[in-house]
């Protein structure tokens, strides 16, 4: 049976810069996790109160 993990990454900054910064952070995080043998199940992004961008990442191994 596969074990699932949920990770939350967030970024607070100016609108355009937080989008780019969080995208880079998620990409680096996923590269590390995939190299550790994890599979990506789902990634979703949402804005919280117009000043934070949050990434929800579901992985399994």
C-alpha cells in the first residue's frame, strides 16, 4: 500500500514575483522528492486573501 504525503508551500510578496518565486520553489522541491523515489499525485495552487500564494502538493511512495 502506498503512503501519501501532503506538503504545503507558500509565498507572500508582490503578485507577479510571488508567482514566479513559488513556481521555482515547487519545481526544486519536486525534483528533490522525485529523486528520492516519490510520485507526484497532485499539485494545486490557490490564493489566500490576495496576498499569499499557496501550493498544495500530494506525493506518494
